[in-house]
């Protein structure tokens, strides 16, 4: 009897041990799947890592303004003479080529790099824009700012207003030439600075959006320019120092910069096929590393050219009918529910976007499923959004449009019940 009990206990222990083994095995498999799942998820969202010298950098889609690659893209840093792209576009938009610029003593006192203008001399505004963009002359920048706004301080206000207008979030312009300087604001002391993202936005505006973009491109693409002061007493020749124009096919514009605080900076644009890429670099080395910016620019542009192309998207999204509470039915029956169709122009559209192969576009809808009568045709009930999901899983809203009621619906009243009952009784 005792032996039978011992065998039974051993049997139970065996079964229990077997169950424990199975549980342990399943747990091990489950843990493995969870761990592997995390690894797969991590790999799926791992950011591209491009080895760059610059402390901050951005590759931007010129068409949409989307940042395709960023390194410390929102870090606030001084930007040196890349500032002058804003000075140039403001001068083009607010002045005329034939305007006379009279040189002040303050403008003439600017340090090198300078044109060497003298106080009291007069120049055509257009000629000075070549001096500004080809040779990056500091005295020229101040003379232009004073001609457009009266003084440097008011011109800085114009620069900051334009920056906000085009979507810059972290830019503070103090000088028109990019020389290091601080200013006291309501938020405290700020330095002349921007971010890689904002600098790319400004270049995008200059070459893609400004009403004076063609003039900006013509100036920045010029190899050399000769001009004189208005009195024809002195002559000058300016040579373009933007070596990137000859480095890559499709390079259309760019501006270099350097100060002791900013280091080497650069911003440029490239168009190839139907794609436009903007690159901005801040703190890209100090002497003797002047060529770092060309290396970083090429890496970013090649990454964009190799990985991004235009694709057509037609996101599908079925719009449901909306129930109209106390809404009269189409046949006049007040005892029936009334549902009406909704419409949205985006639901019929396809969009063309610059994307990587592993990015997609989806449609998201948000609207009321029930409304109280009465309603009118065209009344908005919600919205539809086209959302881009990039390779990291980050979402960008591309388009948004209203969802609206297709037909008007009258509210049910006593007369509707009465009329319907009389009609039914007569039949």
C-alpha cells in the first residue's frame, strides 16, 4: 500500500515536473519572442547615422520642407555669413536694382572681409548684391541694410519678421552680415544665431518660394562680376567662392560663412531630375579644416539622391453616412431614421511626395457620426488628413481638408407627422 502511494506521489511529481518543464519552455519561448520583438522594433526605427564633421546639420526636401536627415538640427548656434542669404532676399524684395546706396561711415568701418568702400560713395543696389553674395563683404551688407531699412537695427527687425513668416522657430538676427553679436530681448540676452533646420528653411524660401527667387539664383550662380561706383571713380571685380557649384551636378545656390565663434558654416541647394535638396551645416570645423563643409555637403546630398524619390499615393478612406437626429427622411416619413452622405475633396485626390521606399502615406478621418437636425449642405462635420509615416515611425501631416454634409436635412415638426398621417389615411 505504501509502495503504491509512493509510486503515485512520484507519478504526480513527474507530471508536475513535466508541466514545469513545459511552462518553463513556453516562458523561454515567450521571453525570446519579446526580446526578439524589441530588437526588431529597435532595428525598424533606428535612425540613419551619417558620419559628419558638422556639429549640426540638416538635409531638407525643398518641395515640402520636410527634414529628411538631421543631426542636432534644433541646436541654436551662430551662423556667420550664411546670414547674408536673408540680407540678399530682403534687399531684392524691398528694393530695386537701380536704387542708389550711399555708404555711411559705419558701413565703411566694417572689418574684413570687406569691399573697401569709402564713406559718401554711391553704388547701385544690384551691384552690391554681387559683392554681398560672391565675396561675402561685410561693409556691403551694412550699406544694403541701411539703404533698405534706414539702419541696421530696423533691418534686423525685418530679418526676424521674415524668419517667423517662413516658419523659423529658433532664429535671432542681430546683424546683416553675420558677425558675432548679442542683443538684449524680453527673454534675456540672445546671440546672433539660428538652427540647422531654420537655416535650411531660409534657403528653401530664397530658391523655392520668394517672388524674387529667380533674381536670387541668378546672383548666386554668377561666376564673377565687375562693377564701379556710380561716379565711375573706382572699379571692382568679385569672384564667386561657392566651390560647391562645380562639385556636384545640379548645384544651384549656396553661401559660406565663418567667424571665430561660429566656425565654418554652409547652406546650399541642389536640383536634380525633379528633386530639390537643401543642406545646412553649422559649426563644421575651425581652421585648418575649411574643406570639411564640402565633404559633409556631398555626403548628405548623395544620401538624398540615393534614397529619396517621388511616389504617387492614393490613400483609401471610406466616408460613412452621418445620422441626423430628428431629420426628415427623403420620402417624408417622420418615423424613419435619416442618414446623409459626407464628402471631402481629399478623398478623391492622389498626392505626389518625395519619400524613401520604406515610408508610406495614410488617410485619417475624424468627424461626428450623429448630428441634430436641421443641417445644411456644406456644413462641416470633421476633417480628413493625409499623414506621412517616415522610416522611424514619426508622423507628418501633409494635407488636411474638411469633411462636410452633402445634402440639407430639415428638422421634423408636428406638421410633418400630421401631413404624413393624413397622406397615409387618404391612401
